[in-house]
């Protein structure tokens, strides 16, 4: 940049000299341009003054900046050391030695299936398959039914209870000597022999019944249908026409035991024992 300014000044100076010489050599041809001589010299002098000022200020500015050698250069170069046989350690403590983390994870909830009581109620049969409480169904036939109320309730001091789906009840009827009848139990209001338990939900499991049309007889009952009723009419009609009925077996013993094992996905969720006695035509459990 410095040399460029110097060259421009020299060129302007030489140009003005060359112009004057041209006027002296060819006065006839260039006499009409003689008026421009003084303006060329004025421009040359102004250019020279500007160049001197710029050069002086540039020199002072450079002298104010410390020399480059006064500041040593700093180079940031990452240094990576690689082990010949690297060993990765994920945890310094074994899992059982890790300190407990409070407030970080929620305890995993489990279902808690309990029997909250038994009772004898009147039930009605609808669509030849389903038994409902007397106030919930159209009358097809009346039964006096012994039921066990099964619920999914949280245990004392627990954080809650998890839902569980597809619970079936394996019923085994026994007298004093041997098993007399068994099968999957029927649930009140359910076409299928398995039900879903949401938290705090309960269902009625039918364990024994008497029919008013057949006085004096006591029946155990099981449900062979593991599937639910479809929602669409052609499939629903086909299921109602072709599904097997509940199996009802006469229990002749005056006193007998019933064992109910609650199952879901091959897992035992609870085992409950009931004792039934016949007093004439009455039923107690």
C-alpha cells in the first residue's frame, strides 16, 4: 500500500512535467491547453500533501502497537492418550452396593387380588349365557346364587395397585373324600370366563347356585367360553347361536368345599377356600 501511494505521486509529478514539455515542444498544437498547467500543479501539490500526512499518521500508529515479538504465540493442541489395552469401568460399586436413590424412581405397582366377602343373592339369566343381578337383566329364569366378591385393592401402606387383565378362576369342588367337579368359573354379567380388574374394581364370582325351577338341587357351574362377545351384529349373532352353554353339575353332598384359584397369563394371583352347606333347600356359605 505504501509503494502504491509513492508510485501514484511520482506518476502524477512526471505527468505534469511531461505535459509542460509537450506544450514547449508543440506550442501550436497544445497552446489551447496551457490554461490547465496551473491546475495540474495544484492537484499535484495537494496529492503530495495528502500523501505526507497519511504516511506520517500511519507511522505513528505503527509505533504505538507493541512489536509482534513482545507477545509469545500460544498454540492450543489437544493431547489424547490412548491405552494399549483400554479398560472401561461403568460402575465402581456392584449393583447391590450402590446407595439408594430417594425420590428418583417410583415403585413398580402390582395387582392385589383379594376376596372381600361372600353372600347369597338372587340373579337372573340373560341370553342363555350370562347371569346378572336381578335389577340388571331381563328375566329368563331365577336363581339363588352364592357369590364371592373379588376385588383388586391396594395392600396396606402400599403406593397403589396395578390393573390386571384376563383373570380366570379355576374352581374345584371337593367333598370329604375326593374331587367331584372342576372347571373355570363364571363371573356375574360376563359372557367370557375371564375378566379385567382395574384398580379398586371388583367382580362377582359365581361359586354355587340353586334354581327355583328345580327346588332342592344345588349346582356347581363353570363357563367354557374364553372369548368375549364381538361388537358387530353378524359376528355377535353367530357367537350367540354357536357358543357352548355354561356347564352345571349337581352337587349331592350336603357339605362340600370349593377352592378358587385366580389366574392371569399363567400366574397365580390368589387362592380362596369356601365351605357350603345345605340345610333343607336353603344354601349357606
